[in-house]
């Protein structure tokens, strides 16, 4: 299930983000991610499976040029290995 981000998701998402470094993200990006969650919670989505947070994604709306940009999508490693991850 993909649902709107809740502040209570933050610690879970930070842990998953860290598990995806350095393979997918640089360790330096964690501060940017945490800042994004704090400043733009309404544009972030949490991914759940069996009532457990397994990943997330966000988007950025640039109103000046009328475009939306999808930000990094990430999952726990065990979800990436499942077909479910391929179908997102």
C-alpha cells in the first residue's frame, strides 16, 4: 500500500534510507532527505506491506514551469528482491 507520509514514519524511513547506502545513496544525502521530510511532508508517500514500512518516495512540484519531478524511490532490500518491488 502507498499512503501519505506521517511524521511517525520518519525514523523507519531514515533507517531504510541508511540501509540503501552506499549502494543507492551517498551517506551525505541523509541530511537532505531528513530536511525534505521536515519541510515537505505533504509531498512524500510511504510504502507499507503487511503494516510494515518498507520504503517511500516523494515528488516536487515546480509551479514556475508547471512540472512535477519524482524523487528517489527506495525499498528495503528484501522488498527489492521480491517481484512486488519490480511491479511498483
